[in-house]
C-alpha cells in the first residue's frame, strides 16, 4: 500500500460489518499502524438499524476491532446524505480527536474517497487480499451455533432496533353491486383479499394487484380507489411491539377466472344485502358471523363506500 510518513495521523474509514475481522481488514489496519503512531478508525453509522447490510451497531464493531488492535482510536461517523456536510463533519471529528498534526485518509477503490470533499489528503489502498463483506455476512447468517453467545446476540439484535410497522394491502374486486371476499383454509369466516407489501412493488396499488393475482387467479382489474387505512389487530402480532397497518382499495373487475390459490381456499361474490337488516343498515350479528374480527371495521368503511358508489352510478 502507499506510504507517506510525513503525516502524523492515519485515518481509516469503513463499516466492518462482519462477525469477525477478515484477512483484508487485518492487513489494512496493520499496514496503517506500521506507518503512523496515531491511527483513528471511523466506523460508519447507518440511519437504519439491524439491516442485512448494516446488522451490527457501533459498539459491537468497536469491541471486535479492540480485541485485535487495542491501540487504535475508534469513533463513530454518521451517514449524511450530503457529501460536503459529511466531509466537514469528518474533518471536525479528526481535529477534535487529535487537535495537532497532519492526517491522511485511507480508502479502497469502492470506498468513501469519491465522496470525500474535505481538506485532508486521501490515499487509495492497493489491496492484496479481497474479501466480500456481503458474502461473509451471508455465510454467518446460514449458521446456527449451539452456544449462549449466539442466542444472546440474536436477542440483542431483536431488541436493538426501532419498533416496526409492516405495511399490508387489502383489495375488493367489484362488478356491479357484487364484490369478492375470500376465506383462508383454517378459517370459517371471510376476509378481504390481501397481504404484505413487497419491497419490489412500485406502489400500494401495485401490491394490491399482485396480491389479487397471487391469491384468486389471473384476473384483470382496473380503476383502483383508496377506501381507508387502519391498524390491523392481527393475532400473529398480538404480543409484539411491531404491528400491521393496512390500506384498503376497491377496484373494478373486468374479466378472468376466479381461482383460489396461494393461502386462499375459497373466494365468492357477495352483495351488501347479505350483511344488512335493511338497505344501508349493516347487521352486527351478520358481520360477526361472516367476517373475520380484524376486518369488521374495514368492512364497515367498505360498505359506506359501496353505498356511495351505487348512488353515484
């Protein structure tokens, strides 16, 4: 790697998002230590917690590095979505740690160097050992270890992240005054067709259309309309801090064969009359008998939408 001993301080910037330092990390740190008496390792801090690319928090990584290299200064540097501001903060932190002395920043071809706009010199490392952190994490994720530290680590990761809201969609295909509800294999009551949004979906409407096709067949629908959104009291999350919020859409059924699949055992057409005691008046007992509890409030909102839709048409 390049060396320039006229600089007092060597600065390494990286993420080190692995369960143990690999050969590439060790070679990098040893080379910088051989060139500088003062070395700072800045660990990048992501604004999101416990993801596949950033599974470890700051202190977990700092302790890992200290186990091998006790003489380093290790400090966090937060990700900022602005190169100039991030560079200014990095320069400030270097000066804060070592007020006197010149510094040089070390990085690889795919590192922070193209984004750095600060005042210090940067040197691109000539790598001799190439290790993929992504592959290291994949390998580590596939192994279950039978020891207390492994289990403690899993629990630590579960607790040290923000409570999450999982977005789902529900959708009602409509044809005239009829609409489709579905039933799951283990259930005796009906529900709206729906499911979790996928990271590849472009919108909630796209999620709703995908769920329709996955669950009740290759049908063609159009004219998606938002009806309501609400928290769903899903039994799977009853004792969790995480929760589900769903968005309910209506759409117009155009053509196609209704064919229950995926986790749907039955789909059928209904009319509002089957849930009413009189036109526009829902029967609470019929709702309890026919609709799963977590979808009753959604159905009430949907019925109001259907009444309004019918009047308009």
